C-alpha cells in the first residue's frame, strides 16, 4: 500500500481552534484537533492527506475544509451534515511564567461570550456507514480515539499493508474497542499524564510504543528481543510562547523522517526510530516558540522548517552548547515573526459566528 509520495489518511478530532489571548483578543480560527493537526502538518510538508470524518454544515466546518484544501488534502471523505455542529475549541492562553505547572493554555468547549458548547460527536452516523468502501490508498492511517468506525477503518488499512498509528488520550468506556485499536496499531503514542503502562492492552509485540513525558522528554521501545525503554530528553527552549500542538508536531515529524529514512517502517532499527523521534522533538520545540497548534507553519515555509529541524537534530549528537546556540539562533527568527503575527485579530466574537 506504499505510494511514491507518502500519504496519510486519518480520523478522530477535527475541530476549529480559537486562541483567546491574555488581553481577550482572538487569533484567526484555524483547523485543530489531534487528527486535524497531524494530517495538515504532513500535508504542508508534502505528503498526501485524506481526512475521514463528519463535520457540521456550518462556518466552522467550511473553515476546517478550507485549511485542509490549502495543503492539497483529498476531501472526498470529510463530509458535512446538517444534523451536526462542527466542534469549536477555545484555547485560553495563560501566563505560563506565573503558573505553578508551567501550563501555557487551557482548553474549553465553552464560548467565552455566550457559554454555548460545541462538543465533538463520536457516535457512528448512518449516513457515514459506506465510508469503508471508498477508502483512498495511504501509507499511514492515524486515529486519535477508539471509535467503532475509526477502529474498523484502522483494521482495514492494516490488512492492506498501511502503517497504523494510534494516539489515544484515554482508554474510553469500551475497553474491548481500545484493545482492537491497540492490536491494529504498529505505532502507539500516548502521554504519561493521561495513560499509564499499556502492557495489558495487547499491543503488537513488534510494534513501536512511545510515551511522552512533557518537559522530561519521551521514551520508546520496539522490537521483540529487547523491550527496554530508550529515553530521549527534551530540548531546552530559549523561550516558550505556546505548547499547544507540541505532541502533534512530534508525531508528524517522526512519521516524516521514518518514511524518509526507511523502505519499510516495520523493519526499522532503534537508531532510526531515535533519529525520527529527535526530528519530531525539534519540530515540537520550534512550534512552542510560536502561537497556536500550527504556528510554525505561519512563521516559516516547509523547506525552512525541515532544514532547521534536521540541523538541530544533527546537533544533538555534538556538544550540548552547540544545540543551545542553534536553537537560540532559530528562536530569534521565530520570535520576531511570532510577535508580529500575534497582533492579528479577525474579529470573531462568539461561537454563534461559527
């Protein structure tokens, strides 16, 4: 199922992100959600992208579709329904220097003006039941939660030879469905603050398991002979603007480098996985110096992003001082551009606008 240019299909959270700044102003609403971010980042970096999901037939849904169209995504299976509202997530920025837990933001579905909530809709919809017969070819299938439709599609892609990536934030109410998703996945990635050890959920013996640990970096294990963890520390940031989307950039960067480095992702060694995850960590670090989950794409063009990330990733093998110097150099460029874009405000005032 591999194609000349890698491609990713995915389902899960596609939402409209609205950044609410400390002064109450709002950034231009953008496509968000884990699935939305990973697919659109890889689409911007040159991959084919095919979102699979159901949006409301509303302004928020049109904005999400427009953002996907900008990266050339295949829109055939991102459908609209009059019966649903597109989810809208408000990201309230925090004074992270004053926060005890170093948080830069908090998420809520509640509109800061009217209080209305537009939550995701996870029930399988009858009008979307035919999607499995229309799935496009893909190198990777991504899902960020174990829904019945998502797991069935993951199993179908796995049977076709695609690499399945499962990035859950919780087990959910259906443990059997979670186990099916874990069994289908070749790569399982999760945050330690949300999920503990997954050894009881029947992950593939030969699969890649990645546990992110916030400011402490991440660890991973793979292969059947040695299931010990390999630790990768986090990069030290010259400054932090916004940590939203950090995990999504790490996932997208890992996949980008894995497919650039290996003919078959299923037979790669630990060194290749480590290199790919380091590249993903750099992308995550750079994006934390911008505003929003995909602020880096508004700051640099894709070629600049890839060159910068590879330079810093390679620098990790040398003296730590050089890594810090390299990041500070990039930070000056990123910070200056970010300070300019942070002043933009599109005037959206209430969820009813969407």
